[in-house]
C-alpha cells in the first residue's frame, strides 16, 4: 500500500498529495537556499515527478541558476509566498519538494548536508550525517533502490 501524505502552502490556496516515499532528503546550505528560505539552510526532499499530485490551486513559478549551474524552476504560492517545490535541469524526472509544507513533517531526516562551504558558522551538523562542501554524487550517496526508481522514470 502506498503512503499518501497531504501538504500545501501556509494559507491553503495550494494543496497537494505526496504519493509514496521520497528518493532522498538533504539539507542544503547554499546561498540560494538561504535567500529562498530566509534561514540558514533549506531542506530538499527529492521525489519522482509522478509522486506529486496537486489537489487545489495553481502555484506560480520563477527561474534561477543554482550554485551548481543548473537551471532551477521554483514553484510557490502566489497568495502567501510559501515555497513548495523546485524542478532542476540537473535532475530530469524528479522534483525537489519542500518537506516543511507537508501537513505531517516530523517523519523524515536529512541523509546529507550539502554546500556546507557556505553554511552559517553557528549551524552544527550531526556527526552521524554525511556532509559535503559542495554537491554530492547521487550515485554514491543515495540508496540503490532510489537510483533505480529514478532511472526507470528517465529510460
């Protein structure tokens, strides 16, 4: 049975369902994530595009170039500004969901911290969590089953 998790923006104008388990979750300390969240880092839950089903409203979008050089399309609520998910040119077939927008968001834990070269000095990364100065190679970090799922979507 597939787990379905509802979520949406702060004002409720945009709602969605996440169907199934994410591919991977990481905390990103790049300067873009700091600006976009207004905080020290962003949490990114990588999911298959097909796992996200909008149930209410239409998000707005904007584009930027990420620190990695990839084009990133950012989706957000036009009414309240909540950041919801991103599409990256570097990861076709996948979306980066902002897991803080899930109604129940206390079940996940980042598997890695990335772009730590620009992390705030007061942020402490748990010793049992992988940490990378820039990006990581998903083929070396993600669980094999997640890599296979995403590969199947792009074949």
